[in-house]
C-alpha cells in the first residue's frame, strides 16, 4: 500500500468526525483519525464491512446540511425504489414488470441512468464556485466487472470534467468493496485517516484483512470497557 503524496494545488474540504456517533459501545472509536481532509475529485472509501464507510457518509451529509452545501445521493436500493415508484405513478407498467424480472445488475445499471438525469437537473441549477458532493454507495454490488469499469469511466471522464468546466468544486465519494472500484483510484483509508493507493489485488486484500482485525480489536476493547463500567 502506497501513501499518496500531498498536492497543495488540490482543493480540500476539512471535517471533524464524531467517534461516538451512535452513542453506543459497539461503534465507539470507529476511526483512526477524526480531523481529516477530503480532496476535490473522486475519493474511494476503503475498509471491510463494518469499518464505518456508511457511517462516515451519514456524518458528512449531516455536516453538509448544516453548512447548506448541496449534495446528491446515489444508492442502488434507493434509486431502484424511486425509479419503480415513478414508473408506477405515471402508469409505465412495462417498466415496473421489467424491473421486477430483471437481474440485480441490470436494475442497478438502469437506475444509474435515472441518477444521471437527476444529476444533470441539479447541476444546471448551480453556479460557478459552488461546492457539490456526490455520494455513491454500494455501486459495485451485483454488477459485472465490465459494468463497474463503465461506471468508473462515466464518473472519471464525463461527470467530473463537466463539473470542473462549470467551475463547480466537486467531491465524489464512492464506497468500495470490489477491487475493480479501487484499482487506479485515489482511496481514503478510514482506519488510517489518509489517502492511499494499492499496488495490486493482494495489496488491497491485505489491507482489508487489516481493517477487519482493527475493527474486531476495537469492538473487543469497547466491550470490555463497557462491561467494566456496568
């Protein structure tokens, strides 16, 4: 695993995380560092299941709402429900039937098109100099490798350049499980509180197992402290 060299030309967004967000012993001390900087552009959050990726996004959304910064959320399940509800509302029963019968991957890819239309509508209402966050959670669940690569290409070579051209300071935050989303991308380690890059699949696998060990040790420690308090 390689550290990413700091670049003073990159715009940043500084936040302070709450390491006791849920106020229970299980999730306490989830993050290695609480004062962090996100870099403009695409950031891929990496860590094992339960390492705090989704909790991180929830906290960040809360901060953005307080600062009145615009964000757009893409979640496979949420977008599928919205697309299905809209189709039912307008009487597009063919769309409803196709969604129910399609595979998970086909639905995700179809819902991604719905997300892109929503994104286009929101961006056209923004001004140069605005900050804008896009959250992409669970995009690699149920997708084949070729479709994951296509989606990465859309974010990297279509969405991000368009936002830059409009003068919008964009932060695209993606949660990853599969190596295909991590490969050749700038990753943020919640365990270390910094940006890293992985040399290959084995490097990434080793890191994931380290985050699992870190999570298990944290939970064991928290449980012992909670039992002692009781």
